[in-house]
C-alpha cells in the first residue's frame, strides 16, 4: 500500500508541476528534438473500467491513510 501512496503523491506533484507550466508545456514539447518520434498522447481515452479502477485505488489509498493517521480527520 505504501507504493500506491508514493505513486499517488508522485502523480499529484507531477500534475501540479504541469498545471503551473500551462501552455509552456506544449511549446517545450514542440522544441524538444530528443524525443525521436515518441508519441506522448494516449492511444485511446480511458474507458469506464480504467476510471473505476482509479476510483477504487484512490478510495483505498485515502481510507488507508486516514486509518494510519497520515491524513487529518
């Protein structure tokens, strides 16, 4: 479960960093010559099962951290 918490925190930090970059992210991506043709866009949007899985992981992670006292009551 600690791995899930670490993964979740990493996603939150990455989201906040990218949110602060705003449109700069698109400009940086266009300028980057080291990608070598890698497509950074997903092949298909997340389906209902993916969304349900993320909700279950998030719920379990939050519940675990409340139980352990990591998150305030």
